[in-house]
């Protein structure tokens, strides 16, 4: 019989391990060699423009990324960041409840690009059978990640591109 014996068993083990790794990659997304996990440092206000911003810091190299956001987005991020409980669910709480009821898990979020001053992010989700990726605004992705207690990653090219933008003079905490 073909495939029997020690060699056949080895082939089956390799196939099983490869299948498990493939399934894990589909669920979690591809490896992120060019991305690093970041810490959400704070929500602040740009002293020059008075616009809210989110400050992220790379865990590996401590580079900072500052993204301008709107007032509603600032609140959506500040609430879980500061551990504030709300009387009624906010939109991001509702989404996580919906994900749970649909048996979809949010695994991680990645800020993937910066083009023409606009930041882009991807949500990595997993249902029982299907991995999914959804385009998202970084502010929404971060608000969801903080609530779900999952990692936020930033691609290296985003840090590189953002460093080319003129930094704001001073930022004040809101």
C-alpha cells in the first residue's frame, strides 16, 4: 500500500503540521515582519490646530506615530483607554457584541499605510470557518482593539512616511 510505513507517517505529520500552520495564518493573517506592535499612549490635542490626535508608540523601537482624529473618534478611544464605563453601549461596543453573537473573533488590527495624509487600517477577523479582513479607519480599528484587548500593529512604512510629515510643535492631553 502506497504511503504506509515510516515515510508515509512522516508525510502525514508534515501535511498535518502544514495544514495547522496554514489555518493559523488564515485566522491571524500573514506574519508581520515589517510591522511592530504599538502601545496606545494617549489621546491628546494638537496645540497648534486644537484637533484631537492619537499617539502610538512602537514597542520595539519606541518610534511614535501621531494621527489626527475627530472629536467623536477621540471619545471612542479615550473611553476604554481610561477605563471609563458608559451607561449605554457606544458604537464600537455594539460592534464587538455583534461580532460575538455572530461568532466572529477580532484577532488584531494593523495600520497599513499612509497616502496623501490619510491613514489606512485593516481588521483581521475570524469566523468558525473563514478568515476575513476589513478595511477600516485607524481610529475605529484602535477603538475596537482597545475594547477587545487585542494588539495594534503599525507597518514600518507608515512610521517612515509619517516621519516625513512636519511634526506639530506641542501636544496637550485632553
